[in-house]
C-alpha cells in the first residue's frame, strides 16, 4: 500500500490527466452509443466511468489498471456502462444523434 493515490483513488493519474482521459472516454462512449451531450457531461461520465471501469477490472476481472492506456480503456468501458444504465433508467437517450 505504498503506492500514492491520485485523484479519486486512481493511482498514477493526476487531476488534469483524469479530466482529459475522462472527457475523451465520455465522448467516445457517447459516439459509440449514439448519445450527444456537452463537454462537462463527457468529463463527468468519463470520470465516473473510470472509477467504475477500474473497480470492475480490479475486483471482478483481477486485472490491475495502471498507466494511462489501461486507465483510458477502463474509463471507456465504464463510461459505456454508465450511459447504458442512464438509458435504462430514462428509457431513451436524452439527446439522440440525428
């Protein structure tokens, strides 16, 4: 447990890296699912997605998420999960692409 914790419990990821990775992951997840939303929502979805993706990878798949590349993949998968749950709760996408 000598590893320093970054922002929101993510090791080796600083605040600005978390915003950039989260924003990209949220945007790409929205593009994959056909959901449009703003940059702030992309960042929030990506940050929540990174936490969920890292948690799932670590606790269920026993796969350590270390480094920007693996963290981005975990954030992308987590962001897709977040957006799918959002669609299930609301029954439709809020801003469907045309």
